[in-house]
């Protein structure tokens, strides 16, 4: 039996790439220094997978910034503003596209499907001249081969690349990006020829857009592309990899009919219906790369359940046609559990980071072949049982409270007009009041104070004194600027999710559980392992302290339940909606305590509402139903005189926004005017949920 990894984290177990990149960008190290760190990371990753027994080891999944940007470099699709004149693309042009420079803006960055990873969006138009301009894929294949490791070069597939691109500025909106497919394929053919000459036997094309709802002409583009590439595939085994969801039935037919393709990769963790499609029909003589080990979360695999899935597949296509794999690239998980010092042994036994998932993949492949490691499977079964029965996972009171929410509407009882009147009488704000989102810059000094307090190098009294002084400065500044509703600046907070998770039960935090968000930017998501509750107030002390410095309204600021959920590693033993309701109840308790403390304006940030939206349109309504319900839960209990607002950075609900442009004088007049935009703002409030919608 064979095993395979779709992709692997590139930042390094201790963020070695991050520090090397930032040193290079700051001019503190050379390009050769950066290349040396990168080469060491690649070699270590390939050797680790080889030692674990993985047969199909990916190459060209390492990137200095982003794999889509790497594809742009390979194709020579550099926007004209960067002044690139041809030849091999070097660091100057590459990082200018990624980060901009002193005179030029970077290319747009957006989320990679429904993950927290960001990619650099290609900018294309009819005048672009594609040219083979980065030999990175071939160079890395040769690099691995020199180490005695034969790898599978991985590429963003040509059709997905175009579907994920955008028209360059000034290009007519009617221009079809898919019309560029023949030009793109010409470069792909050159790369394939180079790889064949270097000795490559297997090649992987990631076509994740095949899990989306696609119009017929987009599906046809896949058929056309692979028909044109098929002659170039002669002598190669070609894998087309999909991930993040089920492949829709029509897309499945297209995928399994692609010319020249020998194998198909499926996400069998999130793609719960894909097995039915395979049962209904699978082309003979082809291979299935079965993604049964979760590439998106950090829980240890249920090996017995995965083995059962693999045996079911074997009954359809035969064991010899199955390759055990991850459901997606492991880019979206933390790197290695070995480096964790903060987690206790029980919780660690429930987890598997990328390094551990590699071992799981190979163990499943061996078990399917009849060489089951009984001790390894027994330890896994014990860990699965421990997690199901551990008293720290289950809180009966929390479960009852969350269950009681079902069927409840949780809209505030009084209509919005009456609440607005009550709030205005209490707050006495102008028609168009001013405020800020809430967080002020985190200075080096602030970070030092928090770090020293955490390390117990300064006392709690010294810490509170330092934070109190910072809040006082922020309040004075806002009063000087004549802001109507003030904020305290959040100097005590390390992160808008981590700060709350550290004070909620059911959360765990890692020391080195870093995950790449983009470039050198890494995040350390909390782990939600059990039922969530709030043992004590989290923000009331700081908000009421800030209110004591001013007579103007002080705004309490909380992160909403959907954002906390979407920016965490979430437990998988119950629906995400159930966990979100539990978080919502904890935030509801905090909202009500803020109100009791005299805070009359409360902002609940839902910056990640958009990120949880399912990839398939048929699933949108269900998600929005429980996500919006969760937000409503948080503020349903407050008095009419308390103003609650939601800050949504990426709004998915259909709102009619009126864009207004004013001179500073007009803006001042409007702010103090009894008419102006009142009607528009009230309409927005009603549209969302009867709370104030803060439009930034």
C-alpha cells in the first residue's frame, strides 16, 4: 500500500522561515542566508516524510510567501507596474508583488477558500504575455532527488489558477479570464517537459475549485485544459487533487473523465458524500488518493473509523488502487506536537499536528495492506476513548443551557425605534456620533509589560498601573479629538480571540502551535476541546476603569462568538453550531455584566463571519441561520437603553449601503444636524438584527 501527503507546512516547527524572511526584509541578512534556511527546511521536511514511510512526497509546496504567487512567477504573469522586463523572477520582483515597496502597492490578498490562509490574487488581462519565468519547481525536484528522495512536484492547476484570478485594473468587465487558458497551458507544457527530463514520474495538480458550484462553461474549461495537456503527460502519472468539500456530482463526472489523468484526490473528511459518488461509479484502472487524515484540524485521527472508510473504498476499486492521504495540505495545521510545553499530557494525547499526521497516514496505509501496528492503533483507541469520557470535556450545565436555545428566537422584545429613543435619552449623542473600532496601537513598551507580567517579572500591581496609565492617555486623546463614544484602546489584550479564550473554560493554548496566515504572518489558534463557559468577568474591570476617566460614554468591546469559533481549532465531536451557541452564552454573560457595570454602549466584533460561510451555496442558509442566531443570543438580555453594535468586516448579508462623501466641514455639519443620514442608518440597523451596525 502507498501513502501520500497533499502538502506540508513551510514555516518550520519554530517559525524559522518567518524569522529568516523578516531578517532579509530588514536588510539584516542576505539572500543567500534566506535560501540556506529555506533549503534546510525543505530537506528536513522531505527526510521526515521519507523516514515515516511516505511514498508520494510532495515538492514545490514550499514557498517564500504563497503558492499561488509562485504560480504567477512561473507563468511570468507580473503586473506591468513592477517594471519586470523578463528573465528569471528574483526576490525583488517576487516580494514587491507580495508586499509592495516604497512606491508601488502589493497585489491583492484574499482568503484561500474557507481557510484562514491568504493567497496573492493574480491580476490578468488580454495583453499579458505569459512566459516560463521561474524554474523553482524543477530546481526543488532536483534538490530532493540529490538527497535520494523522489518527490511529486505539486502545482496549482491551470483552470483553478484562472478561476481564482481577477481582471487587472482597466480591463473590461466582459473579459473572460478563461480565454487565457491556451497561453497558460503553453507554459505548463514547458514545465512538464522540464520535469520529465529531470526524471519526475508523478506530478500533482491541485484543482480545488472543482468543489465549488461551477457553471457549465467553467467545467468545460477543465475538460479542454486536460485534453490539451494530455500529450505532455505521456510517461507521467498525473494526480488531480481536490479538497475542502465534496465534489458536486456534475463536477465529479468531469473530474473522473479528464484526459491523461491517472489518479484523483478526494477530501473524505469534509467531503462526507464523496464516497457515495465513488460507489455509484469510478473509472477502472484509475487510482484514488483517499484523504482520510484531516488536514484542517489538529485532532488525532480516529484510526479505526478511517480504516473502515478505506476498506469500503477497497471493496469498490481494490486495495491496489488506493493511496492513503491527507484531506488537504497540512499547511493549515500546526507543525509538530513535540515542541509543545504548555499542553498537559491528556490533551496532548488527543492531538496530532502535521508531523504526527504523517505518521498516521503511513500507519493507515500499512494497516490496509495487512500490516497493522496493533500497539499504535490501541494507543489511538485509548486516546479517543479518553477524550469522549474526560470530565473536563463535558459540562452538563453548559449543555443544558445550549440545548434550551433551540427554537428560541432571541430577538430583543422592544422594537428598534423605541430602543433608539431610549438610548438617545440616556446617551444624548449627536445624530451621527463618532467612535473608533476600539484597538489602539500595541507599542513595544506595552508588549514588554504584558510579557514581563506573564513571566512574573513584575507584580500585578505594577502591571495594572502601567495599563491604567495607557488607558488614561487613550481617553485623553479621544476627548481632545472630540470623539463622542470612547474606547479604552485594549492595551491589556494580546489578540482579539486569544484574550477571551484564555479566560473561558474549554480552551487550551499552545506554545508553538503556529500556523501560516500569509507570508511571514503566523497565528496560534486556540484549541476548543470541551464545553465552553465563562468562570468570571473578562473585560468589566478595564472598561469600568476607563469609564471612570471620562463623562462621555465608554464603549465595551467584545469578540463575537462566530469569530472566536472561526479563528480557533474547533472540537469535532459535536456540530460547530453547538459550540458557537456555548460561546454565545459566555459572551452574553459578559455583555450583561458590562451593562451592570455602567457601560451603555457595547460593541461585538464579528470580523470572521464571512470565513465560516460554506463553499457550496446550498449550505449558506443553514450557516447564516445559526451564525446570526449566535450573535443575537449575546445581546438579547440587555436593557432598551443599552446600545449594542456589531462590527462586521466582511458582510455576507445582503445590505443596501449608501456611500456618502463629505468635506470635513460638511461632515461636521451632518454630525450635528437633526436630519441628514438618520433614516439611512436606522434602515441599516433594522436590516441586520435590530442592533446598531457600525459602518467603518
